[in-house]
C-alpha cells in the first residue's frame, strides 16, 4: 500500500505522497473504490474528468486497473477552449478522446464543443445534460493561480447562477499553456473558454483533486491556510463534504 502523510483542513482531507507516481496510484484507488461502491446501488454513474499534466498518470492507472465497468459510466469534462476544433491536439476533447475514450467503452462520453457555432447554446446544452446526469465523481487539478477548471480568480463565483459559462482566460494561464508546449506562441492560445462553474463542481458527491510540482506549492499553501475566497478559487474545496486533495511532496512542501 502506498504511504502518505495526512491532514484535514476544515472538511478537506489532504494526503501528501512522496512522488507523483505514488500519488497517482493513491488517487486511482480512491476513485476506483468509490465508483465500485456507487455502482452497487446505482445502474450507472457520472464522472467529470479533468485534463492537464497532473491527470496523466492518474488516468493511466485508473484505466489500467480494469476494475471499473465503464459500460455503466457517463463521462463529462470540466472545460474547453472557445473556438478550438476537436481535432486540434491542444483541445481537451482531443486529449480525452486519445487518452481515455479510445481505451475504454463508456456508456457515453459527453464533450463540450469548443467550436460550436452558438457557444451560449452549447453552454445550455451541456447544462441540461449535467442536470440529467448528476455528478458522482469530479476529478480536478489546480491552476497556479488557484483556478478550478477555468474559473479564474477574476471570474470565479461561489454562488454562480450558471452551470456552464464562457470566461476570459487569465494571461498567466495562457502563458502556462505555451510553456507546457500545448501552443507554439502566446497569440495562438485562445482568449476565452467554456467551463463548468464552481457550484457545478461542488455539486459532485465526491471530489478528487490532484496537484503536483514545485510551481503549485505557493497556491496550495494559500488554498489551505488562507481565507476561503475567490482570490484562490480552489479554497472552496475546504467546504465540500467529501473531497480529497492529493499532493506530491513538492506541491506540499510549504505546509
């Protein structure tokens, strides 16, 4: 069994692992056991997936376990760039199709269409689907500015009346996409995105949130030790009734 240090801040259970590999194994175990339990009492389950580097190993381990009956799972995802085509390697649809959907056979995989001709109608369409399939498990990462999905500090609203909305991306967020190699230049990074809102994320029965690397240490400290506010949107997870934050030692070094 993979060992970790544990602490609880408000309602948020936090686990600090030695490295990203151990963290991914721990997160996959939590997710797999939770979904197995859900499927004992429900015909099907709904999972919202995140993208980003922190999710790669976790998704690999989760899929490789072969213990989840994906034919009973409805899948959604957190966000997508506005105006981007699904065949673009930088799109989250491409990421999830290649890394997840191709390897499993889910009951459904519901994609946010970033290049929809009427983006507001696309937000409404996705909202109706989410209302039809309440979220059993939501997987998250955390941005270096504390964003969840694309709920940047400037646009995050803990009482948002919308389920899905269009937001302007923070310049820091856009630069990170360049530094990570997803876009060749800053100008090519879309300025806007579609995102699930904070209340939609918080409606999930269970949340698993992952953060890895030195560059996340400062925001993790603010998230757990600062006040709960939209200055660090991820801080709201401290109020969720069933959320687990998993860190590697680098991300948790300031705690």
